[in-house]
């Protein structure tokens, strides 16, 4: 544990979460979260189901409103009511557990819609970039396909491309492999690995401990709405200092999930 | 089975009478041109009212499904509109508009029963179609909206590019169903004196004491509604990948 609590945040990162609280009715899901994701850093968010991983990611993307505390993007507060959430979301990419591709649009249109409509890129430019990325990630021949023609792994790769094609400041990944058959997990993780290699800043909620250990620079363990332990990936996963973290990881091992 | 029924009908003792009363070739050829030209009124009213209904219905549905607190009064208005106009028989609405509004003698308000009756039809069907669109919009999962927001669209763009295309596709069958019904209900304008196909046929039948003109009018309605029914079958065919059930 470092001084000032495990989830240090000093306002110097790409994403800074400062004392964030969030409740759904009576249920306090986040009870004061502090976390920084630095430039080119990948932080893995681990914790049991219901611990608040998705909620935290959704708060960062302004899909949920925080009750208390602040979230900063590049040093600027984004959780103030006066901030335009659309402008913030243009700078962030979000990938959902269930892909959430647009079923009425083909693969390329899925990728270009946001960038074009929000005025970040001209259509031609967005299409070129989309084609280039599809080709690079082995989906070059699927650009005119509707999403329901693709496997889950392919859909999630398209969703990832859709999120990072406009070059966001950071990617928020919410258990991007949890909805996939085991044999499809690898191809999606491979893409995330490449993004990491390119220096993409990422906050990654995941149940894949092996992956977290390999790709993340730091791991943050969330339980009961608090970050109980934050530290280098290898340290937190291999030799956690908190008993709760040990218990959580132990349960995963027993369940054969890690 | 059908053949047996036909034999039963054609050999019945009443058939010769029915044949001359309903299926007289002479009465048909005499009345058909007049009924056909009156039918153009049906077609024109239908086409214009259909466009108005689509726009009105979509607009009301979008307002009613909005979540912006500032639009609350409009949501209430939309709900009241739908309740009122769905709840009154169309024929009564046409009466009220066609006879009631001219009686008010308002400045600058049309008194033509054709126009007033068409407005009544548009308002009635607008409320049905608004409900169809609303059901379609509500059937699109919330995660689609979030996905739209997450890629940097604003709420209106999300509605326009993500929600509505899927919602409209999903409700095409009930929408077309309402249009078939509208197509037939144009005949109700007869109650305020509009001489469209049904009314023209009625006039001819009364003048000649023969019902064949009504059969001629029925055939004209079928000529439009049957192709629409086939189109309906086509777009709701089970193997249509765009049907929306897939995911
Ligand atoms: N919109 C909501 N309304 C009410 N409760 C909610 C809502 N969203 C989440 N919750 C609750 O908040 C808690 C945290 O949920 P969250 O989805 O953030 O957990 P998670 O760590 O992502 O879990 P999982 O690993 O299952 O995805 C859960 O108890 C959940 O039921
Ligand atoms: Mg989750």
C-alpha cells in the first residue's frame, strides 16, 4: 500500500478518478474511488461480480452520473454539469461486454458512424481508416457484412476497432471477453495486446487474470465499492498484500477461472 | 372444398336473382367509369393522408419516448392526443370535423368536407401510427442508445442513426396493416358528402335498383389492398434477415 490510500490520484494522468461515489437508490456501489490512469498506461480493474467495475467505467464515460467526487480527463473536470458529455465521449472509446454493434449497419458503417456524424473525420477518411484497421486485424473481407453474420470474437474485434478508430485519448474496456466462447477469447485479447503495444491508454475491467497480469501495467482490485489494492500487475496478482485480494484470487483459482 | 362451395352457390335457387342484382354485366359497364373516377379521390386522399400520418405519428412517438425533462408537457400532450383520437370511432371523428367545424363559422378555417374529413382521418390514424412507432422505439434496447452515445453521437443523432432505423424496420408489418385499414376507411368520408368510390357506387345502386356498382367499388378497393397485403407478407417473411428478431 502506498501513502494516501491504495488508489492514488494526483491529477496528472489521462484519467483521474477523485473520491468518486455512486449509489443506485440505497445501494452504494462506489464508496470513494481514487484512481489514475497515466499516459500509455493500461490499468486492469479486477473484482467480483457486482463489485462496481462496470459502474466505474460507465461513470468515466459519463453514461452514469457520479454522486460525489470528480473525474478528470487530461486534467479537466468532466463530471461537472456544465461539461458537454458528447465532447467528452468523443475523446474516449468504450467497448461493452455484449459488443453492442448496430445490427442495421454493416461492419464498416458501424466503425465510421461515430467519427463521421460527430464531425471528427470526413467520411472518406473514416472509411479509409476503417478499411485499413479491418484488414490489419483480419476482417478485411467482412466490411459489408451485417454484425449478426460474424462470430462473437469477430463482433467484439469490430467493436474494439469502432472504439479506437477515431484515436481516442483512452479506451474503456468492460469485460470484453466475458460474453465469448472460450476459443474466441484469444483473438480479442490479441487485439487488445496490440493496442497496448501501440501505447493506447486503457482502463480494462476483466476477469482474465492471466491477461491482466500480462497486459496491464497496474492492477486495481475493487471490492465492496472500494479499491482495496492497487499496484504493479505482477505484484497484485502473484503476491497480493491485502487478505481480501488473496481471497478473491484464491476463489478464482479454485473456480478454475484464472 | 372451394369448388364445392361454388357449386352450392351457383346451383342454389336464389342464384339467378343474386346474379342479376350483384353481378350484372350491363350495370357494371355502365357504372364502372364513374366509380373509377370517384376512386381517384380515394387514392389521392389516401396518399396525402398517409404521408401526413407517417410524419405526425413519428413526431408524436419521438416526443412521447423522449426523456428530456423539459419535454414533459409535450409528452403529456402526446399522450392525451393518442388517448383521445384512438378512443373515438373514426366515423364519428369525420362527422364531428366535417359538420362541426363549418358550423363554428371560424375565419380562415376550411369548410370543405373533403379537407375536414381528411384531417379527421389523418388525426385518427396519426394516433394509431404514433403508437406503432412508439412500440418500435421502446423495443430497441437501451444498450443501443448507450452504444450510440459512447461513439460520440448526441441524443438526436443517436435517435436518427441508431434507434429509428431499427425501430421503423421492426414495425413495418403493423404499419402497413394500418395503411390497409386507412385505405379502406377513406370510404367513410362518404358520411360528410364526399363522393368517393363507395358513395358513387351507392348513388348508382340507388338509381338503378341494382347492387352491381357496389361490387365494382369493392373490386377497386381490393385492387389496391391486395397488393399491399402481399407486400406485407413479403416484408414480414420469416427468413428476412432484417426482421430484427435475430439479435
Ligand atoms: N442501473 C442500475 N440500477 C440499479 N443497480 C445497478 C445499476 N447498475 C448496476 N447496479 C448494481 O450495482 C452493482 C455493481 O454493478 P456493476 O455492473 O458495476 O458490477 P461489475 O463489477 O461490473 O459486475 P460484473 O463483473 O458482473 O460485470 C451491482 O449490485 C448492480 O446490481
Ligand atoms: Mg460489469
